[in-house]
């Protein structure tokens, strides 16, 4: 039976219990993610990291949460109190809602019932996730606006422009997945990757999505909505106590959510690595959950790796990269994938498909070389123009001794 058929038979108490379990798993993963990120970055910077609270510092994330909860809750006098309180709730709620359509496992025995660790299976599940991610940005924008301060407002505006830009590229990167799988259902996309993962077949889409999800989550090197050197703390500058903790929780749950979606769409979801399919039957099917979260943690490690390695981009470079590089490449790749898919379905020979692919690659290299040559010529022309600028005579600046004599004389 498919996941959709199994989920349709779930009684209400199983649905409620699965929702509680998924919520608890996200919270625990957030606590462990805080500890893991601090330990990994510390190792990259040749430091120890948290190691005092609990064994190996494992309770550091929990202690940080308790510390935030016990801090004084301040609301600025100029703030819109209602919106100021609602904004972090919107952000954290949207992040948790994304997990409703993510299949965490295949068929398992759940308290005597055959089901799958997935709350629901919508025919347009991926579009649901993208829509929820779009709603999440309202929490950041409203937080910046309602604070009644300049820097949070600038951070909120930056975040809205950033998310809109990179959501376009992210949505376009998923079109190729829809074309090859023939569905927008998350469970059907996972089943369509039984033989080959889409990270291999649709590698350009995978790369574009991986870049876009870093920009979507406001993480380094794309954390321009909360750039400390420019905006103090960004959109959450005026927040403290539990409301700040909610933004903190939303950031890490959002990282886990986009990593889970990448796992589902490009890395075969809960399926085992090629050649290890027999492990999916271990523990009555529950071992597929282990495979799923192992892939999610791999993406999380890449997030941390980027943060500890790359410097923050300038805002103009960041927006230019999204609109002038990612989106045009996504559109061109969709045309290529659509053509290859039609040729494959119409029974075209392998030679014809390979010839078309070779022609596309050749055209890409020719266009890239031409653009680089044109760019170099423009730079050389600009240098020549600057060197040929007229040299106007400038009077000499008197030295200090002459200036003193003029003043005394």
C-alpha cells in the first residue's frame, strides 16, 4: 500500500499522536542542533565549544532555552504591542506546519496499526510547503515593522526582498522534479526515486535548490536580514525573553524543514542508500526514519560548514546573484529538462538524447566564454577611459612652515 492509502485509514488518535511526536522531534532536534553547531564551529576554529553543561555539553541548548525564558520581557514604548507579540508566533507556527506533508518513513507498525510517519499526503504537497514558507516571512516583516525602530524595520525589508528573490529560484528548481516524477505529492516523488535519486539525474536543480534554501533561511553567508555589523541584530533587535526564543526556534526548525524537503525531493527521502535497501525492513520498517534523519543531518552539517567558512556577501551581490544567475539558469534548465523528457517519452533513441545534451553543453560553454570575454573587454575599456581622463592643474598645497609664515606675516 502507498503512504496515501495508509494515512487515509488512520483514526483520529493516531493522527494526533503523530503530530505530537513530530513536534517533539523538531524541538529536540533544535536543542541538539544548537549544541552541534557550536561544537562544529568550535572545532573549525580550533576551540572547545560548550563542554560544561552535561556530558560533552549536551545540555547547553536546553540551558540556553531556560535562560531566555527567565529573562525580562521588554516591549518598546513605540511598538505596536499586538503585532509585536503575534509576529514570532507566526514565524514558529509556519515552520512546524511544513512537516505535515513530509514522509519520515515508509510502512511501519504504529501501536498495532499499519501506517506511515506522515500526517497527510496532499496531491500538491510541495506547493503547500512553499506556500507555508512564504507565510513565515510575514513574521519577520511584521516583527521589524512593529518594533517602532529603524534597524528592525530595515532588517524586515531586507528579509522580504531576500525571501521573495530566492523563493522564485527555489520554486523554479522544483519544476524539473515535477516533470520527471509526474506528481507534486511528496510521497509519490519519494517512490519515483526507487532507482535513481533526483540529485543525480537533476543535479543542476539540486544545486540551485541547495543555494536557495540557504538564502531562504537567512543563514550565513546570506544572513543579511540580521547583519550585526550593519543592523545591530536585524528584525529581532528589540525582542527579548520568550519572544526572542521563538525566533531562535523558528530559525532552526526552518533549517530542518528545508533540509527535510531537500531530502524528500532529491535524496530519495526515507529510502536507504543504493545497495542497502535490505536495511529498510529492519525494526519493522522503522529503520527508514534513521536513513531520513541521517540525510537531514548531512544538510545541517553543510549549513554549519558554510557559516564557519564563508564571509557574508554584500547585499547588492546577493540580490544580483539571485536575479541574474539563479533564476535565468533555472529557466534554461527547465527548457532542457522538458525537451529531454518529451524525447524520452516519445521513444527517441539514446543517440538523439545524448546528441541534444552535448549540444546544450556546448552552447552553454560558448555563451559563457563569450560573456566572460565581453565582461573583460568592458573592464579594460573602463580602465582606459579612467586613465585618459583630463588632468586639470591643481595648485600646490603650502607646507606647514610656509603656512605659519603667511599667518604670522
